[in-house]
């Protein structure tokens, strides 16, 4: 993880050559002038040659421009079209800029004067962009140094450091989520995932584990049906952060299918390797709880994750089976690949009954249908509460994690009625993501609830400004910002 510190802008000398990243909303300012002077005008000449105007996506790279400077990267921040610069724009610019650095372990990041208020966000963007899951690489194709530490130049170090404390916590939550989603399924399965969660007790979180016996006694028939084909036994893990006195908790529920073969309704071979990511919802919840604990959030929050592996075996669930969920409702399982909703059915109803939360938000890589609907830029938002949906969407917009609210209604819900049970776990192909949300809605009662279908946003095959390709950690920052709004209301 990239080390971040805050300090004043250092002097440039031949004894300690430095790599410098300058985030610009225009070409000019004191730091720009200092760099231009140190390079005998090379910076201004390069800016003129490249037509650099400080716009988002523009960059200028100068390798070894002077004796005291090993590399300079200028990166534009101002959004095209004249929109105002905000925190997200600065994060993205910083992320793009640090990736342009080559062969350096240390660098200085500075901002033109009008941008310095966003220095902590620049540090966040740089840290997230520098993430690299390299645990299993034994041979390096490139032996050149990689960026390990970043000093962010600011005039008020104390103020920047104070704001960084919370962002530091969130960044570590995002990185934890990315690590979990990136792990191979032979390493991360329900028991080992549980062990990773239990390690978070050192942050002050309370962790409770329900094993297969406990869930059988409680009547988790829907979740246990999914798990019965695997040698890896299921777990439900409850994580509590208690920082809000006697207030009802905010509850966050995650689907944790550590590998999804589809069961007997087996998936096609192409792309099945990515089904290790089907625990992305649970990973997001755990990353969030880590962040709340690290920043000592003054709120009560509960994270509940259902951890299973959906496998094919002689003991696997069959299409046509009927299971009884925790709350007593019966479900006809017509497709064993529609398993995430079965896991969430028990966890949602259990959370509602046991903890009486103020609200529930569940996250799941639930349907391919949401990817067809929204692509990879927005997650699907479904809710029984306009206020909750609005709060989540606003939080997402503030951190650059988009949500798009999808319709729900009785006509969709009726598609799930079964001839021989209370419901079936699939409807027709049309509106598949909506039908999955309607299924979940049957288990939340009158509690304010939202479902985030993150199937298109938890894992990407192309890098973004602040994330390499692969696990994104989507949802941690969004939900942390959402929780902060509730802290302010308290």
C-alpha cells in the first residue's frame, strides 16, 4: 500500500533528485513557476508544445529535466465543458498522474494554489491507483522500482493530515475489499473468509460466527440449500461497530458466494473463473466495516455476510427442490444458479428480526441482467424507500460511484408466484434484475431497504483512473459517505 505523508514543498537539489507530480487547473502558479525555474524553462516550453491547459485527461511528462529533478508529471484537473473542479476530479487526476511515473520509489505531489483544499483527495486517488495485487507473482517482468511513498505538498500540514485520517481509513477499506475479491477460490472459501474477518477484531469490531449447526437450528434452509453441494461448509458472519450509543443500527448485508459454478444449473465454461468474484457484496460490507472502525465512526453499524460455495456434487441442490427460509416462507428452486438471492433471503430476514435495524442495504453481484441494463458504469439501485434511495444515490455521486434506480412493482412481483410453494427463485428472462430485487423484497418486511446490484461494477476488465483492471472495491466509499450523512443527522 502506498505510504502517504504531508509536508511543505521541498527544495530541489542534485543531492536528492525528486520526482514531482503537479496537478493543475491551468498552467501557472507558484509551484509551476518554481519547477519552470529549476528546469531553465523546460516546463513552460513543454506546456506550450503540448497545448496543456490544465484540462482533465491532459498530461505532460518530462524525464530528467534538471539535475535536481528525476521526473516531472503535469496532470490536468479541470473537467471538460467548464464544470467546476471537485474532489472526484482531483482524485482521478492524481490517479492518472502517479501511473505516469516511471522507475521511482518516492515522489512529491503538489497542487496549484486553487486546488490545495483537495490535497487529501489527491492522496486518496494516488493510493487507490497504485494498488497492485501481486501476492502470487514469483517472477517480476519489470525490475524497475515502483512508487512506494508519496509526500503531498501543502501549506497547512495539520489541516491536511486531519482530513486525511478519515480518507486513509476508507482507502484501507477499499484495498481490503479489492484483496478479498482478487483472491483465488482455492484460497478464499467460507472458512478462510471467516478467518480474515475475525482478524478485524483488532480494530475494535465485534465478530460473531454462525456455523452450519447454528444455521440449521435457526432454520436457514435457503442458504444451506445453496451450500449443500460443497465440501466447504457455510458461515454467516456478523460484524458490529458500536459507536452510536443506544440508536438502532444501520445494517449492511452482503452476498458471499466464494465461488459460483451455478450448481446443477451449471454455468458455461467461458468466464467461469471470474465467479470467484461472486462474494463481492460481502467483501464490500467487510471493507466498509473496517473503514468505520478505523475512523471511529460515531454510529452503530452491523455488517452481516452469508458465505457459501455453490458447487456441483452428488449432494448438490436440484432444480425443483423446495426449501424453507428462515422466516418460514417456502421457495421452489427452479434454477440453482439463482443462488445469491437464496443466501440473502435468510440473512435479510434474520438481520431484520434479530437487530431491528434503522435500515438495511444489501450488496450483491446478483445478476447478469443488470450488466445488460446498465453496463459497467453504474450499479443498479432498488428500494422500497424513496428517501433511502435518494440518500444512497447522492452519496454515490459525491464519491464518483454511480447508482441508477430501477423500477419495482406488484406486476413484477407476481412473476415470482409458484404453483406449489410460496414463491419460485426465478421468473422469466425479461426484467431479470428487477425480479431478483422483488424476490429479496419479500424478506425485508416494512424495514427501509435498498438492494445494490454490483455485478457490473465490482470487477472490471479495464483500468479506471483510480483502479487497475480487476477488483474495484466499488461501494465502500459510497456507503462510508452514506453513513457520514447519518452521523451528521444524529
